[in-house]
């Protein structure tokens, strides 16, 4: 009893210490803001100036008006005829995984199993992590297997993730380390987790590399789905540190009601203005490329396969009920039409909640009407069309393909935000907008820009202070000239 009491007391002391830490941090932030200088953003493409006071936009207007409001001590930021836009906000991506891709072995350019093996041989790490292969782009038209990776090195653990991140291949050494085994070394969905846990020691380096990449692309906010059962206690401090440079909003992969309560209780200690927590996230199905997205009809190119539902409707109901009871938003990954229909059926029983669906690729007329009726947050990735246009009709048939990837329709009838699911695709907002505009039935340029800024702010519940260049809004601004990002401001501070 004495030992238990001591442990409890120690835990309470840690809790109090963390609270005092947060109060001290807030005091430091408040004091620093009191001494911050005003900034005048001048020489923009449209000729107007912007006055930034601390972390907020104070005014927009003519250069003479803004200079008179700023006073003689204001800093002058000449953006050299760049266009000033609200900071881009990726509504769904994976920050840590992006860093893993950047610091690991990139396999997205490989055109054969032999090329994958060559790339892996050039990676000199104690645990080799390859990412980005797609069997559709390989000469052999098959997934790499255990024997292929063992031929590279049978003694060093090697794990290679498909670009969708729902499928991976492991060699013998990696499977021994994780305590799992499959003859071909191919794992899907939740079965991948044990093989990825050994990468946790590099998490801080991966997260910071991801932040660098996102800022270079013009992102000021990232809504990330990195926290999940088994890792969130370890990763929360790392993401709070990273949020000093970029705004981070979490989509949390926890579906157990008890653990959801534990998370909310502990995560509040790490919450700041730039490090916030949004919806709990569930998975309804897998991926289209891997033929695990759940369809209402069998795959046209694989008869008998309908894909894989990840949750029963009863399990979904329990999860959504818990979100409702905890007053939290909820989102689901759902790609196939059967998965989307199941999610919408559960959502209809919980009116008044903030509800969203990620991806929404395979749809029919009835699904689209339901999205409009429920005003579900549609969190879509138009850049997926770059690769999926080559397989969608093969996978689902001509008729279903005609009503799928209906992102332009959604932008006109429901609430749409844009993301990239990076590193599935690169988190370049300008490239994503190009695909949004050019894809069949796509968005207008204005719709795409709005979805990337105001739409994404709405999705995270921050539409009152994010997503617009307007007085009172946070000074998250991106500067673009000739199709290139020339500068990024987050919370009133220019990033390096």
C-alpha cells in the first residue's frame, strides 16, 4: 500500500508540475505578445498592404492607410509582388509518416522489383524503412514479397510500405523482431502495426523533417492522423514541440470509449493555440489500389472480392455514440461506396454532431444526395486522381466510375476541405489545386482555394479565426509568385 500510495502521489505531482509548466508558458507567451512589434506587409501583387499586430491581422488597405495605422516603429515586410493568400490548411495528412518518407528509402519512382532492391541496398540503417511502392507501376505487376527483401539482406530488418500505407512487405528479420510471420511477408491494415513499432525511436527526427517539408510547400496548418492506440502518450510532447513552428490539429485514431476518455483527460495538458485536438477517427474500409476498399458490388477486375469492411455497423454505432457523449467530432476513412453508406447510416442516427468523411472516392447518386442532406464534412484529396484515373474504371466498372470522384459536385452542395493524405501524395497545395480544377467534374479555382483555406478551417472548427485574410483573423499567410511559394507566415511570424 505504501508503494502504491507513493506512486499515486508521484503521479499527482507530475500532473501539478505539468499544469504549472503550462501556466508559465502562457504567461511567457502573453508577455512576449505585449512587446511584439507591428508588421506591415507591403508590395503585394494586388497593391494592398496588410497590418499584422502580434499574431493577428489588424487591417488591410492602401499603403498610405496601413502606414499611418502602423506607426514609425513597425517592421516592413516587402513581398516583392507576391500574392498574399490565407495560409494553406491540409485537412488530412500524416506528418510523422511524411518525415519517414523524406528520411527513409523512397520507392515511389521504382519501376520494378529489381529497382526496389537496388534502392534498399543503398539505405544504410539498422532498420530499413522503404515507402511508396505501387505494384501497378512495377514491371512484374505484383507486390514485393518476403523473398525479394531477404535477397537484399536477410539479417537487417526491412519493411516496405505500399504508397497507400495500408499494405506493407517485411523480410524475415523484421518479422522475427516483431514476433509475427507470414510466408509471403505481406501484411494489411491493422496487421501492419507490430512491424512499424520499432521505428518509434526516430519519431522526433521524422516529425521535424515533416514540418520542414510542409512549411516549404506553403502549409500553415496540418490536420494529422498520427496519434493512435499505443503511441499517443509517447508522441504528444513531440507534436507540442513541433507546433511552435506550424499549426497542428489532431485527428485521433482511437475508437475504444474508455481510451477516448483517457486521451481527452491527458491530452488537455498538451493543448495550446497551435496544438489542438479535433475528431476521433475510425476506419470503414481500406484502399482502392489494394482492392480493400469496401464496395457494394464485387471488384470488376477481381470477381468475388468486395473489399474489406473494418468495422461492423454495431461497432461504428458504439464509437459514434461515445463521440456524441464526449461532445467530440467524428470522422471516418471511407473510400468504397458500401463503406460510405454504412457511415452515413450511423450518422443519420446522430443529428447535431460535427461529422466528416475522409476520401469519399466511390460514390453513387444516393450517396451524393445524403452528403448534401446531412451537410457532412467532405475531406477529399483531388490529387489522388493523378494515379487513380488509371485504375478506377478497372476496379469499379464504367457505370460507378461516372459518379465517383465527384468532388466538384460536393463543393457546390456540401462542405468540402482539401488535403493530400501526404505522404500518399505530396502535400503541395498548388499541385493539389491544379488537379482539383483539371479533373473531370472538378472544382473551380475559387472553390479549390476556398476549400483549402476556409473549408479546412471549418473542418477543424476554427472558421472564426482561421482561413481568411480579414481583421481579427490569425496571421497565417502564404506568399506565392509565379506558381511558387516565396514565404510563409504562421501566427504573425515568418518561418525559415
